[in-house]
C-alpha cells in the first residue's frame, strides 16, 4: 500500500459517519468576515498601499505611463546593473530607455546563472493596500517565481488603480489558486533570536514598487 492510499484510507474512515447529504463545506463554514476595513476612495486606497509598502521598507515611486520607461532607466542606472532579467511578456516599451544587457527568462537557466543577474523588472497580478502586499502569479509579464527570488534587486510595476484592491478577500477573488502565487510584502527579511534584521536572505534585498497612473 502506497502513502497516498494510506492517507486516502484515513480520510475515508474519518468521513464514514458523515451523512451523505450533510451541509457542503462551502456552506458550512461561515464567511461573514469584513471584506475591507473602512470605506476609502480610490486615491485613499492607493495612498494606503504606498504607506504600507514603505512601512515594509519597499521603495515606492509614482509615475505616469509616458514617464515609466525613463523612471525604470533611472532606477536601473542608480543601481548600475550589468544584466537585467526580463520576463517574456513584459511590455517592450517599459525597457525602451534602459541600457543594461537584458537576460530573458528561460526554463533552462540555473540558479547560478540567475545569481549573476543584478536586477529584475516585472509587472504584478494585484496589489493589496491594507497589507502592503504585491502578488505575482507567473503571468507573462511576471515570469517564473524564481526570477523574482534570486536577483538582489526587484522593480515591480503596479498599474493604478486597476491592479490595486483594499483587502486580501478582494485580492483572492481576482487570483487563480491553480497558478504559482508569490506574495511579497517588502524586501526579503528575516531576524535571528536577537532580533537582528537581515535582508536579502530569501529573496531580493531591495524592492522598488512603481505605481503607474
């Protein structure tokens, strides 16, 4: 008997005394929690997102669609990267003004190869104001999960207000649970037993979020 068969057998035995027509799980679990905390305008929601992102030590920038290529060029120039990783579906105009050599997201790339990349530029699936969280779902403008975890510098573009929601419940309604979701609240950070904070252990040391109107 395989491990899978053992587990399914235990589940079957645990459910043996449950009536066949018992209340379905989706109805049995109450879902009367708040969908958001307080009423906010669109502008106030975006301001809250920026505030919470900054509180998590992300660097927040605001720009327009026309200025975005030049802002990305400026942010990359400040870091001085030799190589910038670019997902396959990133809008080409975003990188139209940038100079560094572009490295494309490839399935055959190894972790060692990705570690040589200094920066990565991506879009996002949704941004959550109340938690200051950016969610990636592996769409073409975001690429594979690993390309946003190995490079030390991540520039993430958020379209405002289309991709901004107030709360986690609202975000979940927009996300496909079968996709590889990455939830990012600030740069990667951890603390040891003495509460010494170290950034860049599990992902980028620097997260820059560009809010584009």
